[in-house]
C-alpha cells in the first residue's frame, strides 16, 4: 500500500519570501502524485498533479513541484508567497489503474506573515 | 463552473442520534467519494462508488455508518448512532471515473459536531 509523509505540520514564512513544503511518499509501484490546498471551512482544491513525463510540474497560483523518484519526494515550492496563500496544503498519492484510491498526507499549514 | 454540492454545511447533534449528509456530484461524474477529515489530519476515504456500486468501503465503520448512491447520481452518508469520536468534517468528491487520472473535485464539506 502507498503512503505519504508530510514532516512539517506548520510552516511560517514572511510575505514575498520563497517557501518549500515537503512531501515524501512510499510505494512499491509507480505512483501519481498530487498537491491540494484547503482554505478554512472549505473543501480541497487541486494545485497540481504529476502523472508522468516532465518531473517539474507547474500548477495554479504560481506553485510548482518537482518529482524526484530516487528520493521518493514531491516537494511543493513557490518563489514568492502572498498573504492569500495562507492555508493548509495536502500531498496525496495514488497508484495508476483500477479505482485509483487516493491516500492523503496529514497536511502542512502555511502561515504567511505580513 | 460545475461544483460538488453538499448539505448541510454544519450539523450539531447529540451522541446516539442519527445524522445524514447529502452529496450531489458534478453531472456526468461516475465516481463519488466520501472522506472523513478529523481536525489536524488529512482526509481519510470512507467509501468510493463507481456509478451505484460500492468499490471500496474498507475504512467505513459498517456497524454505524452506511452510504448509498441508488441511481448513481447523488449520495447519502448516514451515521446511526453518532458517537463523540465522529466529530469531523465529511467531504464528498467526484471525478469522471474508472480509467481516468482526472482531478477529484471536492465539495465544501459538512462539519459535524457530536455533543
């Protein structure tokens, strides 16, 4: 079975500074990887996904992530954060084929400080 | 833009009472998911439907939880009786279905508080 680890439960960062949110996964087979964002009292919204091909994936709101198979990582980055990026971010993994059950990490709360 | 609808948005109940949540997925989406998200944790899959059939309910506490999607469109998740530990956000999501690597689209969720 696949699993996801988000080591950082909270990440404070000053506005306009860069940020990296870390995600590591575990799976014995190839995977699909996702980052979702959740604003308070709302559902999840997809930021970006890696299915195959280029290991650098660009998403919405200026976010990007890089798939590193050797390190089993899929870290999320943004070069300059804005107050509106304050939210919780979830990394998720699924195995291609079948019904593609998605497993979510425990989330990282990004707090952007003015 | 089409959205996943859920109701109610908030529900407060006493333990041992019955509660029900409703989800209407995006039109044409064959796969529907119910997740439970406990505060401070990621969503955990409770049940997954492909059309009207359950394809995964391995994490559903079947002694008290039930889910149905009778006509393969909207869905209801029920808890009877509710327990204090059921307090959580219940999220519904949908996507096009089997064989698609498509995004899961999430509804706004129902926040359940059990007193």
